[in-house]
């Protein structure tokens, strides 16, 4: 059974007279008017909390979409760079030597140069920035003490900042979370040493 909540209302003399006059006009007891006002206030607070939650969900969705767009843009630029390189490679024609062995040697040399230069074509400025950022973030991440294979990353939650394992959505799943202390996770071994 739910516990009954009580509220206290302090009214000055003017407010009390206005409330009494309104109760007389409506032919309702004063306590009923106060209860209706409290119910209206609580309903308004619930609506504010709901709108706040909706606002948070919209912000998270927009953030996810922005990350996906950046990722898609980097992949698209990588594919376009590769296609440009292939078009350039295919457009380049060698004069046909009279000697078949010489033609085969030229083709092998051309293939060797193509495969050596191919990885360089995948790196463009925006992809390089995304890749560098992710590599630095992963390199700086602490390993998860619970599973040993994941990395710990910070996240803002309802109760403030906390740290979660990157294997949260992986298989096998690691649901380990750690409290934050000054921008660092509070690890089990660190608690004992304090």
C-alpha cells in the first residue's frame, strides 16, 4: 500500500480571506480547494519531468545521428578516393612493348606500385581526423578489470558521471560500471588501497 503524503500550506490573512471567499462561491470546503491546487501542482511537475526526459532523449538521438553522419561521410570519402585512384590507374596506359617479357615486367612493376600506393589513398583529411581521434581515445582508455578485454569510457548518467565497459553491447556482454572520482574511474583495487 502506498504511503500517504502530507503537504503543509502557509497562508497570510489576505490569502486566507480570498480562499474562504472562493470556497463559498464554489460551495466547496477550503481543504478541497487546497487539495485541488496541490494535485494541479503535482501534475504540472510530472509534465515538466516528462518533458525534461523527452528533451534528453532527443539530445541523445541527435548526438547519435551526428556521429553516424560523420562516420558515413568518412566512409564515403574513402570510397570516392579509392574510385578516383582506380580510375587514374585504369586510365594510365603503357605503350605496348614488342617483347612479351618486357610487357609482363612492366605490368608487374605497375601492379607493385599500385598495391604500395593503395593504402595511402584511403587516408583523407577528415577520415584521418576521425581515425586519429578514435585511436587516441582508445589508446588512453583504461582496461576493464571485470572482463579484461574491454576499455573503460566515461558517460553522464542520472546520478552524474560514471564509467562503463566498451563490451556493454558486445558478446559476451560486460555490464561493469564504476563510479567517477575526479575524472578517473574508482576501480576495486584502488578502493582497498585508500
